[in-house]
């Protein structure tokens, strides 16, 4: 395949292969590449899409490979890498490697150490959408000593139906949509959501948090919320102090904005919609409530900073270019 025009940053175009290019995340990654001339997107023919030999050939021929696959298929794809191939760099959007310490966790804003590991690693796991919102709130609380690692953390979240995959999207958008799909639907009621191991490990918690996710009748966007009763803290903090902590923690972040602290009257008149950032790649962190009961919220697009946007951001960091390249 002929390389595209050379770029100043890399002297030649970078070869990209997306394994799972027809899935929701794969398609969204390709959307974010449409105006870039520094990348060569390697395509697999439809009839060979599940052929192991052809997938292995493309994976080993690429500079960067995005895995937009179920967990088992992602693990299989990694096994296709030749033992002497030390150049291909993997960006995995599945759940398979997110708690593996040998992989970088693709959330650079969490700490300088997270960013540095992404820069150096050949294996990067893209965070889950819910886990991204959760970690953006809880990791700073733990790392800055506001809550202890063994604090009993509870989180709830609302998400658009696009995060549920192609089959669910077809039901939500079909003519025979069940009546109950018009309502927010709570799920993972057994407390075994697939993001929970990641939420615990990445945030530095001793115990698995309780988590109450809800899928709702809109396409994309989510809010993850964590309430804190300050009387349960070893050292009580005010909402102002928590807000100042987040502002300092995310100072200079390109993709995360700590929103202004509202007065009580402003909060009374405010509604926090979950779809505001649909189609975007950034995240917003809010501090609500009062000094006795603090409500912490993270708003993002489950298909943006919660999936494809985060994956492209990691690629840009690994390439050593502006991390916002191709991102809104």
C-alpha cells in the first residue's frame, strides 16, 4: 500500500490498522482521522475480516494498532504479534488489559506518571467510559488524601444507549422499541459491572465501589456522579476546598475542564444534562452540594473521552504530537 504524503513531525506517514473497524468505536476513531494527512489507514477486506492470518499480517505491518474488539478477540489479536516485532504499538479499547500493570492506562490527565507511561509504552489500554468519569473524580480524592483508600465509595451514572453496542442501538432506534426503553433503565444490579475492577484498581481503592449505571433513551453522553458525606471523612473538607483541589489537579489539562463552583442559588436553577458533550472529546468536572454533602460529577461523551476520543488522544501522545490533533 502506498504511503501518504510525508509529514514534518514524522518524516513519513504512520501506518494505522484498526482491528474491529466496523464497530462503534472503530467507526468513531475513523471519523476523527478523516482530516489527517499524517496517517495511512490500512484496511482489511470484508471477506478476510475474521481471517487470523490476514489480521496477523496487518497487525505486524502497522506502526499502531487499535483493538476495537470484544475482550477475547483483543487477547487473540495481541497473540498475533511476532515475537521479534518490537515496533508495533497497541491501543486496546476493550476491557481486556485495563488492570494489567504491564500496560499503560490511557488516561494521561490522572498524573504525570500516567502520561509518561503512555509516552513510553508499546501497550496502552483505553479506559472504559464509566471508569473514565469515575476515575476523574475518585483518583484525585485518593491521591490528594481527601478520602482514604478504604472509603466506602458509591457511584451512579446515566449514559446514552450507544454505549450498549450495535444490537441495543438497533432496538432503541427501531420501530418496535419496547415501551420500557423510553425510560432510564438501571442495570448491573448484581454489582458485577465489567468496569468495576478497573474503577477500583485505577482509583487506588481498597474495596470495590458500589455502582448504579442507567442506560437512557438518548444516543450519547454520560454523567458519572459520586456523593460524599463529609461527616464520614477523617478530616472534614469544604466544597470550596474540594473544588480547589480539582482545579489544581487538572491545571493545564487540554481535555478536562473543572467547571466553576456555583452558589446555592445557582445550583437550585441548574439542571445537569448528560448529553451536552455528545460528539465532543472533552470532560467536565463539577462540584455541587454544600459542606456537609458534596456531590461530584464528571460529564463526558461515552464515545468521545470515554472511548474513541481517548484512544486518538493516546495515539497523539505516543506519536509525540499535540494531543488534541484531530479532536474537538
